[in-house]
C-alpha cells in the first residue's frame, strides 16, 4: 500500500463531499454510510481535513460538513498531506532510513522516477478531475464514484462471501 488506509478513506469522504451541491451541509453519518466507514473513525479523519482547512464543520441544528474550497482547488496531494503530513522526499522504500547518493538502496534507481510520477499525479489531480472523468473509449460518462450505502444484510452477505 502506497498510502495509509486513512488517506484512502479521506479521499473517498472528500469525493463524496465534492459530489454534493455547493453550500449543502452533509451529516457525518451520511458520509459514513456512503463510504462504508464507521462514524467515529470518519469523524477523526474529517477532523484532520478540517484542521488542514480542506473541510468546514458546523455544529448545532442543521450540522454537517462541507468542502472549504471548490473541488478544482483540492488536489489528492492536499487530502493525503492532511492525513499523513508532509512526505519525506528521500525516505527509503525498503526502510533503510534515507536514500541518498551515498546510501542507495537496491530499488533507488527504479523507485525515484516512479515516486516522481506518483507525486506529480497526486499534485495534478483534483477532486473535480475525478468528478468530471469520462470514459471516452466507451463513449459514456463514468458511473457515480460512490454508490448508495449497503444495508446491514448486504454488508453481512458481502463479508461472508469474502470469507469463503
């Protein structure tokens, strides 16, 4: 896994918020249901996104959360950075500390271009890009990125299938 699980969930939550009408406050329980994340864990993730000023949170009657910026102003790098903090550019993927010219790991030469490509992709891809993506080869718009929440019965059946 390239990113922490919390970062993946943060992207899903931010994407769900990006799908909402501007100005609509979305309750945490609604986001949790649609992203299949526990409310408690999602509240922690949304707290980090709020601290990074990517999301605004409102309490009281009509409470909920909304994106603090337009979807085209929030990159995937912004969301991941809010959860994981700044990434060390010289961190060794094999866990040897840092990958520097004097301390190269066996993956260094092949990993550097890949890491750069991933960083560029995350920086250049916004929530709006994900919302507007179409499958031009197939000639139709992409299906909704997040479907309706599953019922407890559907989740239970899905979990049972995975165990078998």
